[in-house]
């Protein structure tokens, strides 16, 4: 069986048996989700790269020291490491992170830009950009746990089971938070009479 077809746990086992390519596959498999999450928290590409590297250094150290025991939950485990190392950075800097994007949009990571289609004409791009700005403002009005599940699901591309494991809640709670996030977004849109379609 090719490494790309193996579950995470089998790759971890193979790595511990000396197969370095198994670790490369694990990193390749999860790097986008982990980096996206870190970058969303720290809002700085270079800092996110540094923390991302630290995450996998810690992963390697933990695996090699025999302290990994997250049976079948590799992604939520590395997401927790990413979260904790990001928080550690802010503690050292004596400031805490904000989960949602701030109003300084020029150079900050924008989790909503992924819906852009490069083939759009200039007018369509301008309209979509305005919609993205509106959506960002709306997201900020949700309770923190609803913001978190929405971001992890749609922008870190985690499954509801992965979100449940990461946030230490049941899958039903994760699903419920998403449901309420969407309901609340609809209510906010209706109250503000915002049109979110092109």
C-alpha cells in the first residue's frame, strides 16, 4: 500500500520504525490545515512559518520520545500543538490573539479569499471583495465557539469529528455550533438587510 493511502496511525508507526518518508507524508497531508490555522491566529506569514516549523519539531520530538498516545487522532493532536505554540507566542509578547480578522485587511491573511475565482472579470472581483468584507464583519458578531467551528470547518477544512476532537466536545455539539452559527448569520444578514449574493 502506498504511503498516501495509509491512515495517519500507520504512518506514525512506520515513522517510529525508521521510515522517514512516513513523516514526510504526514507533514504533506496536514500542512495546509495546520499552517492555515496558525496564520489565522497570528496574522503574520513569517511568524506563521516559524511556528509551523516549531510544531513539527515538537511532533518529531514527542513521537521519538515515545510520548505520543493520541490513538487515531493525529490531526487534532497537531492542531492542539499549533494552537498552544501560537498562544505561547502571544504570552511571550504579552498580548493575546484574536480569532477573527481585524479591520487591517491590506496585508493580513484573509480566510475568505479562497472563494475567489481567478477567471472573474474586474467588476465581479470587486463585488465579491465587498461581499467578503461584509461576511468578515458578520462573523465577528457570532459567539466565539460558533466563530471557531465555522473557521475550522470552512477555512481549515477540518471534518466535524476532527473539530470535535480538537475542541474537546462531542460531534453533536460541534454540529450544533455550526448549525447555530449559520442560523445566527442568516438572522444578522436579515437584520442588516445585507445581500450576500452576486
